[in-house]
C-alpha cells in the first residue's frame, strides 16, 4: 500500500500538470481568429476554451492547495512584475 506522502506527491504533480495545461488552453482564443474555420465555430471555440481553462485551473488549484495556487497566480499578474523589479533594484 502506497504511503500518504507518495499519494500527496502524485496529487500535487497532477495538480501542477493540470494548471500548466489550463494555461496552455489560453492560447486557443488567441490563435483561433487566424484559422480558416467558420466564424460560428470560432464563436463557440473561444468561450468554450476559456471556460474549460478556468475549470481546469481551479481543479489543479484544489489538488495543489490554495497557497501554491495563489503564489502561481501572483506570478502571472503583470502588476507584480513591475513591483518585483523595483524592489530588486532598490536592494542593490
């Protein structure tokens, strides 16, 4: 029988994988307008991929834990990028 730590490790890795996959789904709405598929299909693909990406992100966040998900989301916030660079500059 596998240990609890190993099970947690598998859930954690699965959660990280799901989060990364959900972020890759955000490329679909960016690429879809430039494809030769009909406009009606594009109109379904774009919101559908956004909804699926959000659902997968929160599923992954559930598996890795709230703290890890919040930290990961803060890395993706462009407002935080500037603040981090300013603090590093002031420390030097």
